């Protein structure tokens, strides 16, 4: 097994499936099945999920809403998604714990590095909601922060494309995929992988980022086992 402890970053939009809003039960079940497949092999899994399928603070701010208020609303959206993925994973028979960057009893425990590592070591899936708990930080930044805190081997960013390309492969037909790329190359080429705060945190802590297609069944298991799927960003 190439990776023993992973931080899986999922976008809120991914939970929509083919819908325009909200949570698609089939997509949610598929993700839970993917997580179970690696937990059954002894991989420790933490999950950070965005809230863009429900609300984005930046979108609210663009329409005149107070940015801080909007960001807190976005954090609550991640809590809803985190509760959904937690419930679906538990339906698969996998024990979980929901931690949160903001105090939200009785739904979740407050995020603690020690508790997260303890739960992971016990074989529980740890879902971490509410971002960093602070406005002006994205869930990309939260996933980088939490991955460093729990000493994850890698951030696995599950997307709808199979890696990082020279251009958007959905718009540019001859875009070329990178199998590996350094942090410096990705920065110089201005590739959209994670926001700059998250990217810098990963680079400073030498934490690899693996971008792969989460929507293809079996892919999570393949990347955990070390198959050459997706793109790895590292030194």
C-alpha cells in the first residue's frame, strides 16, 4: 500500500451529480463505497468536503452580501455535506467521527489534531467540516491545514477530470496531461490546482497533492495502491 493515511478533498459541487443543486444520493453512495474500499485495506481516511452545492461565500459577497457572514454560511454548508457523507459511510458499516472547525454541538466535536489522529488510528473515518473555522479561507486551505495537522501522507483531490493538464481538457482538445509536476512548475505555469494559500502550505510542508478522477469507480483504491492514475504535485 503506497499511502497509509490520506486526506481526501471533495468539492461540494461533486455531490450534485447531474443535478443543479443539493446532494445526489447516488453520487453520495458511490463516494461512500469508494471510501469503504480503501478503509477495508487498512488505509486511514480523513475527508474535507466543500459546500459549493449549497452556498459559496464568495458568490454571496459578489452580490453585495457581507463577506464574513457569507463565509460562515458557506462553513455551515460544508457541515451539511459532511453530515451526509458521514451518514452514508456509516451505512457501509464503517465507523466515523465528525469534527468541526466551529463549535456546533451536538452535531460534531470541535476539531482537535489529537482527537483526529486518535480516531484515525482506531480505524474510524474522520470527516472534518466547517473549513478552518475562519472567514476568508477556502476548503482547499482547510484541507491543506488539516492534512498537515494529522500528518497525512498525501492530499488526494478528487475531481471530475483525471489529473492536471496544460489547459482545461474540457475546453481545449489538445491539452496535455502531466503525470508529475513540481510545486514550482505548477506555480510558474499558473495551473489551477488549489488556491495559493493551500498550495503554499503544501509546498512548505512537503505534502504531495494527487489530483485524480473521483467519479470513476475504483479509482480511489487504485491511487492508494500506487497505480499511475492522476497527477502528483511534489518536489
